């Protein structure tokens, strides 16, 4: 009778370690996937995925995508551009497009 109890005990122990290892493997897969996404997306256009190129417009650093033509601004770049000469560039970019 002790054999059945020992077998049950070993089975539960194996099940516990299997579950622990499975969780660790899933965490490692998730971390690897996140790192791959971060590595691929760095300095790439979020729209088309092509490598973005640095550009300077009126002394303000911008990023431009050669694939789709998108312009990417940093956190303070729009404010810096607006302070420079808002009537000429702002009107040209945003008001003439609607015509």
C-alpha cells in the first residue's frame, strides 16, 4: 500500500515542477518577444516599419520616413517649431493642405 502513496506523491511533485517550468518558459518567451519588438521598432517608422532618417528643419531635429513620408516629432519639437515662425510654416503646412 505504501507504493500507491509514494507514486501519488511523486506524481504530484512532478506535476508541480512541470507547472513551474512551464510558467518560467512562458515568461522567457514573453521577455524575448518584447525584446525583439523593442529592437525591431527602435528607429523605425510605426506606420510602415522602414528605418527613419534624422532631419533638421529650422534648427529643430525631426525624423522622416523615406517609405511613407511621415514626419515624427519629439516631445518638445512641435512647441519649438511653433515658437520659431508659426505664421509661415504653420499656415503653409496645415492651412494650404485643406484647400
